[in-house]
């Protein structure tokens, strides 16, 4: 099966943006214990410096996450592993966003 080059690059862009969003949230906000521990240690090491903001600012972090994803894709020639990893991050983020907005919160009026 062959896809058009336009479709391919639109898919790369969408997967990159959504995956970068999920990874940025994970790194700057989520309470997942191993990531929170690393973020807290980073905060302790950089306390008082301008670099401390990077660990907590999604605007700052998203640039570097997106750059890493794009460079990984470029240098791997958009290898299947790139697609699998980033599709899992993108898919899990979209699934969670849909789940919390599905309108069925279990409360009876």
C-alpha cells in the first residue's frame, strides 16, 4: 500500500505535535512517581537558576521535546520504531482527552 507524500508528511506533523504534547505534559506536570522524582531532583539541582523553569514550564519544554522528536525521526529516516513510540504517546493522549470528555461521569441528577 502506498500513501501520497502529502498524507505522509501531514501524518508526521500530527503524530509529532500530539506526541510532543503528551511528553511535555509528562515531563512538566504529571504526578507519575518516577517522572515526578526526576523533575523534583532537577528542581533541586537548578534551584535559583534560570534553568529551573525548564522543568516546570510547558512553553519552554515543548520546544526541546518537539526538537528531539523531529531529530529522532529525521536521523532514523522515520523508522518504524519512531512511529510506534510516538504513536503510543499520541494515541494515549488523545484517548485520555476523549475519555475525560465523554460526558458520562456516573453522577445521577
